[in-house]
C-alpha cells in the first residue's frame, strides 16, 4: 500500500491496436529541481507543465515547510517565491517525502549546509532505501545525520554551522547523489567539485546555470568534473517543464508490442543523459521515429512516433548506457519478452536499490507469466518468446514501485491472457493520468476489488 492511498488491484486485458496522441505529464526530475531551485532563488519563479504526481507534490510541500511560498495556480502552472541560498528556515514538522528517493535526497542536500535541523520520513518503500550515499558526502561539508540502522529513514539531518567546500568522487552512477552534493555546495564559500566516472542525467547542472550559478563541466581522464562556485544569488526563472521521457516509455513500448498500433507522443525531453531507452529500442528493430526535433528551455525535445514492431530482436544492451536509462529497464524487459532471442542487460546493480529491487520484481513477474529470466547481482537476461507468444495470466506484485506496476500493465496488453497487479496505487507517484491516458488510446485496464 502506498503512503497516499489504499491498495488498488488492477487487471490489464489483451487489447486491439492502441492509436492516437499520448500527452505525457511533465518530467519528474525537472519538476523536483524546479521547485527546489525556485525555493533557493530570490523572487518569483513561474513553472508551467509541472508534474502533479504525489512525488512532486511532496517536494512542493517540503519547500513550503522550509519557508518558500509555493502556490498551485491551476492547469499545471505554479508559482514559487524563494527565500534565497541559505535562507531555509527550520521546519516545524517532519518532512514526509512519500515514495520519492529523488525528492528526499535532493532536499537533504539543499538543507545540509544551513544551520537548521530537519527530520525526513517516507512510505514503506522509501524508508527501506539506502540514504548513506547522500549522508556520507554531506557529512564532509559538516552536516550530521541520525537515522535507523543501515542509514535508513526516518532520519534527522543537522545542517552544518560552518560548512566547508569539498571535492567528491561519486562512487556509483547516481544523479541523485551528484545533485545533492551540488545543492549542498550552493551555501558554501569557495568551490565544490563533483567527479562522476560515468555521466548521469545533467538536469541539475543545466538548471543551476539557468538560475545564475557559476558551474563549469569538464571531461577529464578521471571522469566528468563539475565545479560549482558557492553562495551565488540565484535569479528566479520562468520554466516550461518538458514531458517526461521515463513516462513516455510506457505508451511508446505498448505501441511496439501491440498489433496494429501507432502512437504519437509529443514534446518529449530528449536530454542525451536520459534517452538511452529509445536508442536501445531502435537497435532492437523498433519502428520509432523522432519528429519536429527542437530545443526548449535549454533541453532538446521532439515528438516521438511509435508503431507496432512484430520483429523485435534481443540484443546485448550497451552497459555504458545504463545511467541514461536506469528507470526504463523494467519496461525494456517487457519489450524484451516479446522479442526474438535474448536481451542481455549488464551493469545495472542500481536497479537493486530503487523503489524496489527492480531486477527481482520484474524477473519474478515475468517468470509467472511464462517468460524465462536469468539474473545476477548486476545483470539479467530476458529470453524473448516473440510476438504473440507470451502467455500471461498471472497476478504480479508492484512492490510499491510505480514503474513495476506500469510495466506489468503494459505487458498485459499483448499477452495471450490478462495480467493482474496486486496494487496499482504507486502509479500516482509519477504518472497520475496513466490509466486514463492508456485507456483513451485503446488499452483495456480495469480496477478490481481488493
């Protein structure tokens, strides 16, 4: 059960072609960062197209708790009157980040170098996830953390009174960790340096520059070196949030595996640190094209057209691409089930510590529905059965994970028998219109009684 509702059992039935235009909600990563950086600017930031899912709404509420004025103007339009870098006040109550690892980790970073104390919690899934990957680097600034065994939430962060700049080499490919360190560095005199051996999504760096921070990025033999000059006065911005490529993955992939389908997904963000799935699908033989390619707000965007592709082939996915598609492996595994041959995915140990252990969750559900899967600590292989040969017929567990839930709902659209889900409520965290949108395209999704 999610922190924001009761369990919602669901069924996905085999359906005819899905066709039409899929208008996806705003990008979740950019929505989180827009609210946080807007709260750290002085003046009013206006945001259009904000994702109004539970995760982002929890971040909006957190920014209010730290003293920013955050107003929902309706229709995806939001206003944030910021308090400036170093201007966060101490929250009166515990900050509940629901299901959002991005939200809690970025907010911890943003407040870690202010002389305030805040306590964070979340739902059962978030409270089981590792926080040491953020609390370790913010400790170098001078912050303290007190949490449950294993560095888990609920956790209290005591901000540094006299923070010092740091140079931090990110030990794993994680945009959340990188971003938390950069946000912490905003309120520190001098230069904070982050080194990532493997490039991850760069929305934070792009947005910091847009808000007026001094940020340099250099590719070196050591890796990608990001240098932030601390204590800037951030300027409020007008932000148009592009539509989320991670959410777009679901109608795109549904069209590829459902006979006769043709779906247009307009205005999707194609930041190169986020577009790995689409390159992978094309390598598998997907009929996927980019139309009207352009740039909006410093981010590349395009309209995606996805058509039924009956001759998908299993491939060895480039492990160097993992960071650019880490959230898309669950739905990729569904497409792989309908491909001919085996799809090999390596270098994906981060999937073990997402909202759920995504390798285990997807492997278990795929096996229940007649698909063979091999797995190891940081790899897995889906042995495809080809178009129309996936049996289906089983009830899968979402494990409080929105991407697991949506992946199995897409799977049921093309299996021989319906696919069930124990709880679809987590879908609201990132894609609150998923059911309505997919049904409008022709999917047959139904809620069932608990």
